[in-house]
């Protein structure tokens, strides 16, 4: 037995020596594509999530030890803020862009993202849309030859460096229905909902999913939804964050992306009341600016750009 282990060890060492000998060039290439200054925490083996302060809309940056991922791209008229925030975070290339649903406050900055950053892959909810912004970015994707895929419940995306994204919605059958002619779309409730997992840390991403979409997710995946951090559904609207969903996710912290004095009154006081009853730590981009969550896979910290938790 010992001899066998010795042989295996020998073989491993030989392979390692060979790789070290001939692997110089690729190693250098990898070093040169390391993320810039703003992502040092991610480069050190941590995972960083930034809910970017882009007014009324969503744009959330995830920097894993290996990849840069952007979930949603802010509203059309917040493009300058998005560009500024991404540059501040040291982003030059984006491995994956996930668009939760084709409303303007989620896909509005896509044109800037595609034309000013190197994007490798784009994922969306697989639902067709006739919106001008959606059709515009589809055209841009085609012209640039960027891969475009639909996400469905059950999919697991590898974010590299030990991070993964588990998709809970929309379901494949929902997508099939959605592709039928004459289907009446309800884009909020067709949002990509999924959980980022990194070691023992988890964060739930909800797009603008409301109770209507939360319900079947709890029904289908109830036991798997636990996450320390929740991206509040639909900018903290009272139509989201149902009791059943909160009970399944059991969050400790809620992050809300909304614009100061927005027309919708987000976040709604009903949602805040629910979160406060559960003693959640609450952060809002309108009051706290960009909110940074940093984790080593065991514990996590939340650092607001300004102010205290709400
Ligand atoms: Zn929205």
C-alpha cells in the first residue's frame, strides 16, 4: 500500500515538474489578466459583491477570485453612473453579464457595458421581448459575436474561484409558455432568481421577482434557499419579500437598490417593517451609496460607502 502511494506521489511530482517547466508562458498571461487595484480583495481569495449606486435600478458586481460577473446594468439614464462605478471597481473585462429581465432599469446600461468593456458571455431569462433596448442589445451581441444563453431553474453557473450561481427561476416550462405567440408577459415575475454560493456564504438574487414568482420558488426549492444576504426583490417593493419567501431564505442582511426620492416610494414601508421585525441589517443604495459585501467563504462584512445601516 505504502509503495503504491509512493508511486502515485512520484507521478504527481513528475507531472508538476513538467507543468512548471513548460507552463511559463500561460502563467505570465494569467498574471497579466489579473484584476486591477479595486479588486485586490477578490484577488486575495475573497469574494466581493458590490451593489452599485446607480439610482433607481439594479447593477450588482460580483468579483470572485477568478471572474467578474455583473447582474443587471442599471437604467438607461444612469449609464454614466454605471460606467463610473465599474471603472472605480477596476473592471475592464466582464466574464458574465446576467440580465434578470428586460425592463429598462435592469438592461438600460447594456449598450455601455458591451461597447466599453470586454464581455465574454451574456445570460438572460430566456423570455422574448419587443422592447427597443432589448432588441438593440441583441443586435449588438450578434455583431460582436458574444455568446448568449438563457438561464433556467436547475442550472448552476461556475463563477470560478469556488463560487457558483444556482438558478431557481424561471422554469423551463415557464419559458416554453413565454415563447408562445400572444403570451401575456409579466417581466418582473419572469426574473432570473438565483443564489450565489461561496463556501459557507450565500446571497440570494431576486431581480424584480414578486410574491407571484417567489411562491413557486419556495414550493420547488424551499429547503435550498437559505442565504445570509438577500438582494431585496423589486427595489424593496411591498409586492415582493413575502413572508413565505423570507422564511425560506432566512436572511440576516438585506440590500436594497433604489434611487433617492424615487417615484415608486421604494422601499415601501411594509417591506421595511417586515425586515425590521426579523431584525435584518438593512442597507439602501439611496442612503448608503454603493454597498460592498466581502467574504472569505466563512464570515462576511458589509461596508456602505456612506452612513449607517437603516
Ligand atoms: Zn426594477
